[in-house]
């Protein structure tokens, strides 16, 4: 899942500001990103740096704008809960650097 998320974010970066995906596919992508961002709560995990890189690319390309265009409050809330849930005292500095 993590490798798929990384590749999709890279594709979205390449195609920005357009997207090669429809609304339903974008919903699935953001659900996947929620799963990825939940992994940021474990800074000692071997996949933390990949999750951090995905977060960086998401911010740099401003993928959250696509989420807002979907007009899906439940998915938006889920994404923010994933990010806020991952922010802990022991990894806050690493996430801020993202």
C-alpha cells in the first residue's frame, strides 16, 4: 500500500495542476493517504521516512486542494484526524520538518 501511495503522489505531482483521476478514484487515493498519514505516529517504524516523504509531496503539490474540490466533508475530516492523530510529542519535530 505504501509503495502504491508513493507512486500515486508522484504521478499527481507530475500531472499537477491537472489530475488523471476521476472523483471516485481521488476519494480512494485520499483514503489511502489517510492510512499513510496514520503511520506517521510511529517514528521508529522503518516506513516512517517514506510516509514523511509522501506528506512532503502532498504539501508541496497542494494535493489538499483536490480534496477540497471533492466537497466531501467526511473525507476531509478523516484526513485531518489522521494527521492530528499522528502528531505526538515524540515525533512532532519530524512531522514539522515534512
